[in-house]
C-alpha cells in the first residue's frame, strides 16, 4: 500500500504508461498479422503496403519505449526477409 503522495503518483503514472504501451504493442501485433495475411495472399502491392505500415509502427513503438530498439530492428529485419523471399519466389 502506498503511504506517500509520491508513491501514489508513481502508481498512477505507471498505470497510464502501461496502458499506452499495451495498446501500442497490440497495434504492432495486429499490423504484423496483417502483413502475414498479405504474404499468404501473395499480392505484391498488399505485401509492400503492409510491410511499410508495420515497419513504421515498429519504429514508433521503439521510439515511445513500448518495445526495445533491438526488438523493433529484429522484427523489422525478419519481416523484410519474408517479404524479399516472397518477392523472389
């Protein structure tokens, strides 16, 4: 139980940030799934658009601190590799 005003404020701040980060991570996951769906459909235009949107959202999430820079880079790299593999096939 928080006993000081500072502790109570930190609890409020943590809850707010946690909610925002959860929403951001959820949006990233949704856009990655849309990219995977576009890959399954094998439509080059859809794949390119979905990749661009997912990559942008990953970068924003990393900038906001919802995910680490390394995680964003790793996921972006893997998505790019999948897109490239599909394009050459």
